[in-house]
C-alpha cells in the first residue's frame, strides 16, 4: 500500500497476503525488509535570473 501521510512523505507499507484475499495484516519485520519511506522528487528552484544561463533564445 502506498500512503500519503499528508506531510509530503510517501510510505509504502508491506502487507503480504494470498491472491484475492485483500490486504494482509501489518508485519513489522516485513516492513523493515520490503517497505520504503521517502519524499517525491522536487523540481529544481528557478535561478534569480531565470533560465537564461541554460537556454539560448530561439528569436532575438
């Protein structure tokens, strides 16, 4: 299960079960082995002078 806890952190919970039986119960050991926690990548901040240092204008 992929949870968004509301503070920008995504948590992947591991709940192993058999096909067709729904999510299994929470298991701390499996969570440590297969679970993940992290934040989504954020776009780079725009430099103060814009993107001029990186791109040449198409027209002048």
